C-alpha cells in the first residue's frame, strides 16, 4: 500500500481555527480537514505547508509548534499527517480547492464531519485550549 506524507495547517486567528471542506471530486468528498497537502521530495514538512497554503488558500502563514503526527490507513493508501499551529501573515484564505471554510472555536471543532486522519489533532487542540 502507498505511503502518503502530508501536512496540515491549524491556522489560529482570534481564538478561532480554520476548517476546510474537501470538494466532491476528491477522495474523502465533503469531509472537513485542516488545509495543507503532500510533502514533495526534498521538502521539510514546514516548507511543504507554506507552499501548499500559498497555492491552496492564496495567503501566507508562519508555522509554530507541531500538534500531532498521525498515521491513518485509508483504502487509497496510508496517510502520515503532521499538523502544526499556524498564524496568518498576509492575505485572507481563499477557496481554490475546497468548497467551504469555517472559523470555529476549539471546543466546536468536533461538530464537523472530519477526515479520520485529522481527528487525533482535534483532540489535542481541544486539550491545548482548555
């Protein structure tokens, strides 16, 4: 089975966290996730995350501490997801690949239908913000 290394940005602004909904054409259609994407060869997770957020959300971020490193086996491959706390530096997140975005308080994150690999990070974020 294919190993897929990906990164996710937990973008925090005014004590709210950015959540992004996947499009219907993607794997895991309409599931919610932290925006990000695949780590390319010779890229650090942080470099990949900055590049992906610039491409996907058309804004730039600074990257803080790592939240979680999760491995989850889907039918299409084994996903290794690293999530990081991030801050917006410039621009507003724009929908290019996602069908919706929401800003939610940490305690409200579990109200959405998340991609399974993102769920351990949500648990950790809730504990961090108690």
